[in-house]
C-alpha cells in the first residue's frame, strides 16, 4: 500500500462510520459486520499497517469507500449527502479533540475497560456498544461543535440505536485521528481529488 492508500483506508473508516450512522437513523437497521469492524478499530493498538485496524480486510470498508468515491467524484447521482456531512463533522471534531489533552487522557483511560468487556462479551455486544456510546457522550459530545444526526425520530429515540450511533461516531473520530496521523489534511479532499480517486479505485476493486 502507498502512503496515500494508507490514508484512504483510514478515511474509508470515517466514511463507513458515517454510512452506518445514516442507516441506523433512517431505517433502524444495523450492518453487523460494519458495526463490529468499527467497534474493533477502537481497540487495536500498534497495528502493523492501517488495514489491520479494520480487521485486516478491505471488505468491511467497501461501503465507506463507495461513499468516499461519491464525495470525491461530486456526481449528484452517487453523492451520499448525509454521510458526507457526518464524515466532515467527524474530521472537524477530531481537530477539536486534538487540542484537549484531558479528553484524550479520559478516552485512553476508558478504552482498556471496554477492551475487557469485549474479551468477556464479544465486540458487538450491547454492553460494549453502551460503554462506547457512554464514552462518546461523556467526552466528545461536550465539545462546542455537535454532530446533528437526521433520521426517523422513532429510530433515533430508541436507546439501543442512540448508543450505536454514539459508538460509531466515537469510532469514526478515531479513524479521523488515524487519518491525520498518517498525514491526511482536509485540503487534499479539494485539491487532490483526482489523485485520491486514482489510488482509491484499486482499493475498492480489491475489497
């Protein structure tokens, strides 16, 4: 993988979280494989490469790549507007988080506790989802910028769906942080669109 493809893998994680949030908000349905992939990405430490963060396989990131391609191509027929809005909001929240050492410490302190729950219950168990959602609520949701999720209120008001959405936003912001650590910048999405698409198409085909 090229350095740009490493960045795109992490960005695919951001967009996958955004797509899954949108699906839960609008339909109340969950892509279990995608949810498990994103929750698992919160707990990977010292990966050998970026793909290992997402289970070592591009297949789980396919929906994220598809939404990212739609955003970069700017084709109205394939652009997923709400996921794009959520993804950009997560990138913005990550920048705020980066300035808050206290919040980073709190997240770093609580993730090992969630890891213990994963080892006991499994990665997509309701207790793990609730713990990830609570961590988001106690930290990132207190920042000035908020992510407004739009959808069917019947879905959004269900506590289990609300927890899943918060857990996915936490995981998406973790991916945004990884993208930034790999050298990603928002201006690339505007200035380097064609280059990014050229490197992204092979990732989509391999997944």
